[in-house]
C-alpha cells in the first residue's frame, strides 16, 4: 500500500443519505491512523453533549452526530473497518456508567 491509502469520509447523521453533507476528512498511511481520526470525531461529539444517560447520549449521536467511515484500499478488501455507531455505543456506556 502507498501513503494515504486509507481515506476517511464523514457523513452527517442528521442528513442521513445526503451525499451533499459528506466531506472528506483526509487520507491516512495506516488503518490505525484512520481509526484514530474517526474515534476523535465521535469522542468530541459525545464529550460535548449534555445527555444524562448512555441511551440518551447514543440516541442524540445517532440523530445529530457525525458518522465517520473509512474507505480502504482495494488491496485490503478483507480488512474489518471502523463502525462509528458501534464505537459510539461502547463509548456512551463508558462515559455514562
């Protein structure tokens, strides 16, 4: 793989399926770096949210948060990728437990 093969895009949960609201965050040299960038986006939203319970926080994220995802290079077609919603669920439980 060459430099910058892992590209992170960010969708907006509030504008579900609206590609006009999508932006390209950038390209990364490794899957680990791309995942770290995705986690930072989700963590920032969750930490800045006043929801009181994990369920409320998760619901707010799925309605209004940013949904980062990774486009992998063709040579890594079998590599599991990052799920922002799965990560957000886990973080909500950690932050509100």
